[in-house]
C-alpha cells in the first residue's frame, strides 16, 4: 500500500510510507504535508487478474465458433 502526501503550501505530491521531512518544491517541513490518498496495490492486481480471465474466455469462445 502506497500513501500519497500532498504539501498544503504548494500542492507537491509525494509517494511513500511517511511524509518527507522537507518539501523539495517549497521547503516546507513535514507538518505541511497532508495524507492525500491511498493507492491500493492489491486492487490493481485483482484488476489485472480479471483482465486475463476475460481474455481467456474470449479466446475460448472464438475456438467454439
Ligand atoms: Zn511544498
């Protein structure tokens, strides 16, 4: 799981488990960072699996025709 932090001073987005000690854009300290959103890696993986399954079904139905 990746956390996305956003600097409230300049809007800089940082991905990582913890907020950076200092904003590389405006130099604000870690207190200026707010948790912006979560990126759920597990969900992405499920989507990929579903896509493969769809492809497989498509391939099978083509053979039956
Ligand atoms: Zn900033």
